[in-house]
């Protein structure tokens, strides 16, 4: 098979990537919208809250050393470019898998076995250690499924729409200056300087608020 023009041979062709995304979106629609017996409002509320909390978490994590060490990571996780978005999503799963591995390797902590007799220490290692390892694996699988099929397909649509909005503001022919006693602020300049952070905020805050409001309305009706 001939590789796509300009596409490195060691990467997945774009049409296959699009097909995988469509498949993930179809799974999302079936699991979250067709399969549940809940009302349409309850399904909408859950989906909105899930996307909202995820983006608010990204906004918070964007200030941590992890994202500061890899400044392009958050940008790729919220990119409208499907290839960058997919790569960053799988990179995130790799980090979560690494954290799960470290948690299992670090068990049991000294607080658990430090004051126990040797026989009880062995018992803790065999029983609780195995249970902890199984729990870590199960949680990772749940996160993997939730991120790949519950969050990523819908979040990507949001990133595309918000990206279009922010790009339109950035290239607008005119600008708006906000002035105060402390100084002035260019709206276009602010959008350009905080483009990535605004993506998560413009999805996270409205989605969470609408999700909570929709859930409350569903309970009252």
C-alpha cells in the first residue's frame, strides 16, 4: 500500500485514524445514549458533567510541573488536529499506566508493615498486595475505557468548535481594549496568549454548569 503523500511511513494513515475515531464515537453514542434506560435529560446531564469535569481537571493540571515540563502536551490534548489529539490522549494513558505500575511496586508502604511481625508482613504482602495490584489494574482499565470511549470522542468535537471560535477572535480585523487604573488589556492579545487554557475553560465551565442544571431539572420533572 502506498503511504499518503507527506505522511511518514511509521505513522498511522489519516483515513485509518479517522475510522478509529468514528468507531470510538459510535461506541460512545451507543453506550451513553442508546443503551441506558435513563431519560434523555439524565443522559445529557451525565455526558456534560463528564466532559466538564475532565476539562476543568485539565485546566488545573495545566499549572503543574508535569505540563510545564512538556509545554506542548496540553496543547496537543486539546488540539483540533486529530493526529496530535490522538497521540496526546494515548500519551496520557501511558502516564496513567506508569503511575499504576509505581503504585503497585511501592506497595506496601512502611506505614502498613513497619510495626507488624514478620509473619503478618508476609501475609499483608501476599493478600493485600495481590488485592491492591488487581485493584490498580481494574482502575486503569476503567480509566482507559472511560477516556477512549466516554470522554475523548465528544471532547474532540468541543475542541474543534472552540478552536474555530478562538481563531476567529484572534484574526478579527479589529480589537477591543479594556482599560483600568492598573493598565489596559487587548482581548485579541489575551486570547492569543492563553489560547490553550481558554480551550479547556470554555468547555469545562459551561459543560459542568449545564450538566448540573440539566441534572437538577431532570430531578424536578
